[in-house]
C-alpha cells in the first residue's frame, strides 16, 4: 500500500510536468509568431521609409533640373537681348 501511494505521488509531478512543457512550447511558439510579425512590420516600415526618401530625392532632382532649364532659358534670353541691343546701337 505504501509503495502504491509513493508511486502515485511520484507519478503526479510527471504528468504535471508534461502539461507545463506543453504550455511552455505553446508560449514559445506564440513568441516566435509575434517576433516574426514584428520583423515583418519593421521591414515594411523600412521599405515605406525608403520609398518616401527616394520619392523626395526624385522631387529634388526634378526641381533642380527645372531650375537649371529656367537658368539656361534666361541666359539665352539675356544673350539675345544683348546682341539685339548691340545691333540696334550700331544701326
């Protein structure tokens, strides 16, 4: 009788231990899923930031090109006016 009681008392922690291990396994699995989701969100945020930065760089480049074209246009106009004034002065 004592042996059966001791065996029963020793068997209870073994079964409880497997429940604990299962719970720990589920907790670790959930943590892995959450970590994967966090990493996915971080990659997406990084991509969106990079996309915004590249778009801003494109806008700056377009503005610089437009300013350069305007400068060339104004320079040509000034040269044309200079030569026109010179011709008018000599005629």
